[in-house]
C-alpha cells in the first residue's frame, strides 16, 4: 500500500502543469517540504527532553489535532489549534508576537495506544509532518517535535482528559 502511495505521489509531482487555482501552489508546497526536511531532522526530541523543553517559560506546547480529539485527551499544558484552522491570523493569535518562540508539537502517532483519542494515522501522513511544514511555512522556524512513541497511560505523560 505504501509503495502505491509513493509511486502515485511521484507521478503527480513530476508533470509540469499550470495550476488552475492561483490560491493553490503545489510546486511551492513541494519546495517548502524539501527545504524543511533537513531542519526537521534535527528537531526531533526524545520524550524526556520534550518534557523538559515544555516546562520552560515561553515555550508553546501545540496540539494540532481536532478539537474533539483534544477535548478527549491531551498532554497537560497543551494549547489546541487544529491544523485545519491554521491561518496567519490564527497562528499569530495562539503563538504571539515572537515568531522565534519555541513551539513543541506532537500527534496521534506519538502514542502507542491506537485508540481514541489517538488513532494512529498512516505514517507518511502523520500530523506532525504536516504541522511542522505548516508552522515553518507560516514563518515560525523554532519548531520541535516529539520523536518517541509513548503510552498515554504512563504517568510521566501527564495526559489530561476533557
């Protein structure tokens, strides 16, 4: 299944075509994704370091999952802004005036439970990837991502329901 997706993605990515909608820029997205990849590789944090960074004053722990998933459970201290609601204005309202503010992100695929509210997504479509790309694309370069897979029932996670 993953091979089919990768082959289909390669076929879609290669043809030269003019985008019919001037508000959609797939080649621009491809360039952004390629430029973000090296930075992201160095921004993956082990769980203990992720927690230590989250405890620092001024750091934003951002949960980009849906409002329903967030309400069903999230890491203590997280702020919710669903990826589908990302705009320049909504991000500025949540992140604040400093574009270099440290932002920590996590997603469903950081949890081993694979049940609501953290159903595991297809690995190439994990929300962390999209969130990282979007944050950098909107001008927030100081993004850090939880690298580990943890059980949200582990007391160290400090999982909050509701």
